C-alpha cells in the first residue's frame, strides 16, 4: 500500500494527463488543494482589485484554511482520481 505522500506524488503526475480541461471552478479547487497540501494556510497579501485571476486563486486557497496537510492531500488525490478515470 502506498503512503499518502506517494499517492499525492502520483496524483501530481496524473494531473497532467486529465483528458478534458476541467471548469475554472475545478481548476481553482485543484490549485487550492495543492497549495494547502504543500504550503499550509494562505499567506501574503490579497492581490489587488485588477488582478482577478490572482484574487480568484487567493480566495480558493483561503477557503481551504485550517485544513490539515493530510486532509488537503487526500482531497487533492480524490479530486484528481475522479478527473482521470
């Protein structure tokens, strides 16, 4: 049985093989779960008003606040697996 870290590494590789481009909401969730898994709670200043992409990414990551590394990794793995089946 693979460890959670090994499954997470495998999911990172699988994320590059998603056949159809997911919606922006799903892409933001993938981004946010990855950041929460690798860096923890959101850091830094919120992007400026005119940086709409940056704001969306920041908000998505901020929504994961308080989630443990392990929980975020498992959520990321589950999401990637659901997109690559």
